[in-house]
C-alpha cells in the first residue's frame, strides 16, 4: 500500500531520460561498430563507450537533481526515500 500523498505518487516524465543510456549502449552499437575512424589513436567503438559513460553519468545526475528539486517543492522530508 502506498501511503505517500497523491501528488508525490505521480509519474515523473523526465525519468524517461534514463532510456537514452540504454539506447546509446545497446541500440546504437551496430552504428558504432561500423565506423572505421580512430579518435586519439583509439578505435571508435572504445571512444563511443567512454563517451557513453560520460553521457550516462550526466543523465543520471540530471534526473537525481530534478527528483531532489521536485521533492523539495512538494515539501518532502530531506532524507526520505521514494
């Protein structure tokens, strides 16, 4: 049973951003593997994975920040987990 207020139990649409890393790492691998270019003497798929880590970290940080901001706006206690 969910005892949270109705306003906090709604879907947070910005969490759809978390699909981007999945698409980046799984869905676009055929594209990355077909590129023969080298970046800084590294094969492109390796650079693709490293950039993917940075993009994923940025997206997770963004979603975390938006969650915290929304919780504060709704008056949630600081240490409460969702």
